[in-house]
């Protein structure tokens, strides 16, 4: 379940950017799409968010899916990087035309 916790931390950090921009998300995939379209400098982090989104979906709804300790370690490191990058982003003013 580490993958679920990793994704959840990344997802809520991503939502903070959307809220700062005055956007309410409608789905997990829309959060990724919005960030990808509006924050190209965060591309590496957005790709990690999307990968963990898919992993979370498979863990919760898939059949015969397992995670190993190394997955958890890598996930935690990715989440730390994502939360740091999104935290730095939300301290900036919203881009023009948003909020």
C-alpha cells in the first residue's frame, strides 16, 4: 500500500497548485492533464505523478499486483521531489489569467 500513500501525497500537492490557480479538479487524470498543459517545467515530476496514478489504480483495482520494498523506496523519493517542486510552485503568484 506504499504506492497508494505515495500517490496520495503527490496528488494532494498537485491539487494545491490547481486550487492556487482557481481550478477544481474533476478526476485524477484531469489533474495530470492540467499540470502537463500549464506547467511544462514540472514535466519530470508530472510524469512521476502520472506513473504513480496508474500504479495506484492497478494496486486498488488490478488483479495479482504486488509491490516490493524497492518500489516503496523509489516512490517515497519521487514523492519527496514532487512535494518539494509543487511546494515551490505554490509559493509563486498564480500565472496571469488565473486567480
